[in-house]
């Protein structure tokens, strides 16, 4: 088992430029989610100038440090390196795992999108990924065209992989329990977390985090 795996569990929030178009909204919502129990935050920016991406990522890095939350950068290995983020998440057309590891070092967290492909997840683990993500599991407002995945792939992945598994795609507080029962270690959430005023983000993060909190029965 990867030594970093113990921290790769819980609610995984992903920022969205449409939902959080300004820095103030981004930072307020992110901090509210952290107060509500967020475990990981992925910074995802596709259109901002590079200097603004760096500024936002550095501010999020400080917030994450304060709350003990892991900061992952979407796609951009160099931005992760420059801002001292905890790691990077890559997809099919992004930087490959080997090059990302060479740039970020052994302690960095590298996550990989595997869609509905178990074989891709097995290969990612072999190449050194720290976690894999499957989905979309439900209708997604962020990526409506994304290929659908079935909860069975989570069950298969948990039986064949030694690294944590993340579920993504249309996940809400109402439907997430099914994925946790199926084996998801992390629930990656965008709209159900960040499409609301900052005070409500904290409450929603609390609800979503509760789905992943293991209750230990008295012995």
C-alpha cells in the first residue's frame, strides 16, 4: 500500500471557473468547504492568465496548509511544481505519470482519470499513480459528454488495485452513498458543493463528508 494512501480519503472538492468566477468567491467557497470537512481540493483553471492561476493556486496552498487539506492541481504539472502543491491530477491527454513523477518527486500525489476503464487504472498503478478516478456515475453539469461508468467498476477496482479509488461525475449528498458502498475512497464533487453561497458550502461539505466517515462500532 502506498504510504500516502492514508490521506487519500474523504471529500474531494474540485473548483470550477463558472461557479467561482472571481478570486474572492473562490477563496471564500474553498475555505468554507475546508471548515465543513474537505479532505482534498483540486484547483482547476482552463482560461485564466498564467499569472492569475499562480496567484490563486498559491493562496489556496496557504489555505490548505492552514486546514490540513491536500491541494491537487488539475492537469498542470508545472503549476503544481511552482506553487508547491501536494500533487497533480492528469487525464488521457495530459502529462504522463512518469514525467509528472520525475518533475514533482516521490512525495507528490499523482492522480489519474480512468473514466470507465479498469485496464487504464491497472496501468496507472503500475506506472506509479497514487490514486485513480472513475466516472461519470451520474449526469454531469461540468462534463455532460463524459462517458458513463457503473458502480461495478468501483467494486472491480477495489478487488484489483492497491491504491485509493475516487468517484466523480454528478455526485450529490443524495446519491453519493451508493458509490461509497461500492468502494469509493473519495467522492469528487463540483456542483453539489460549489453551486451555492459560501455559508451553505460549509454545510454541504459537512453532509458530503459524512457519507465517507467510517463509524467504528463499539467493541
